[in-house]
């Protein structure tokens, strides 16, 4: 007796796949068996039964459509090779043999296994694999595309909320809370790896006078102008934050005191240039204090940079001073 897909059962007994997985009472009632199979297939669920040799014993119409199973495909490897060559089925990066090695190492590794796959047409499926007696493998594929879409939307919403919580609305820079968290994290990295780290504290000179003379709208324009100027001076891993009204922080991982001083001096010259004053509509300058991390706590680094900033103000402003 042959199976309904045209192949004999591996042991030659003539049993169908249903004989292996359904109760004896159902096996005796072939009409019930056929109804169960018809119901499973009509449900639209993609499922398949693989033999201990990983040959495809039975597959629903949805499974065959999902993986574009060809008439000559006998094994799991045959199906995956066709998917890889034709660009259907699960997304696979790299050589097919590497993918098959990975898949074979995981298949039948546990009695029950669940994982997600994304398909070339941007659908997502949850795969449930159940290891049956003697190495038979039952696989069910559930479409979770809508759930993944909702998950992505929630992640976008969480990211937007986190960004709002971490940034100052007017300038788009990190706020004080987020900046101090980043400072603590970067100091831990510098301590662990023995790398250099410099901190600059910046004040816009006589900012209150700008607000009093030109109004708060002009003061806001100055803050936005300075934030944009500071961003242009940043390297990839640098951190720029607004930590108070006209107070800013710049953190330069990997930079020693000399390199940090050069970066802040470039920024000072940029905001002082006459051609750059048209943006905010008035002239302004900045003062800064720079300190290099020397292995002590965050309070020490912050205090040394703050003392250097105070020295810059005391010596006439519009200048950069370094901490000893």
C-alpha cells in the first residue's frame, strides 16, 4: 500500500503518515482519517512530516506553496536548495551548505523547538517542531506577520518615547540626565580598556544679556545655532548635550586633553566668526573648561572641568582652559 503522496512507508509496511501519528480508533475509520486530513489542509496551516532520514513524508498545500516544493523534491535539503536558488521561502544569507549545516545541527536537537523565520515576501512565521517516535519530525508554520508588524510599531513608539525622554526639545541634544548616564558609561569603558576620555563643559557668554536685549526668541535661535555648530565638530562617538539653560557638555571618548582642546578651540572660532552670526541674528561667544579622565570618579572629572570653565570666565571669557 502506498502513501497518498505516491511513496511507500520507509519500513515497507504500507502504513500512511496518519497511521504513525493518529490514535488507533481513527486509523480504523478511514473516512474519519480522511476528514481529519482534509480539515488540516483546508485550515490553510502550513505543516509537514519528515521521516527520520529527513525525507518529506507529507506536506499540506500551504506548506508546499510556502516553500514552492517541487515535484522531485524528496528531502528537507532538496526543498531548501530550491528555495535558496529561486529566492523563495525563508531568507538565507551566505552559502546554502552553511545554512543546511546549521539547520541540520538544530533539527531534532530537542523534543520540542520553536523559532521564527522571515520569508522573502516579508511575511513572518512561527515554526513549531515536535520530535516524534523513531526520529519523525512534525513541523507547523503559523503566520505571525501581523504580530511582528505590531511589534515593530511598538518598538518604534518605545524608541520615540526614549528619544523624547533623553533629548532637550529646543536643540535636539541630549539632556542632562541622559548625558550623565552616558558620561558614567564612557568612564566605565575608559577604566576597563585603559582608553583616553575627555570632558568639556561649555557656557555661552553673557547669554542673559542676549535674552534681555533681543528677546527670548533670539536667545532660542542662539541655542539652536550653537547646537548645530557643535554637531559639526563631533566625531562619530562624541557626545554633545545641553545640561542647563546656556550650559553644554561635550564628551570625547578616545581623545586626550590636547585633542579635546583643539576640538573646542575649533568650535569657539566657528561661533565667533562674523559670517556665522547671521543664523541667530546676533553675535555671541563661548567659554569652556576641558578635563581628561584620570581614573577617579565622575564627580572628580566633572569638578575639574567645571573649575577650568570658571578659569576661562575669570580670564575674560571667549576662551578655552584646560584642567591641570
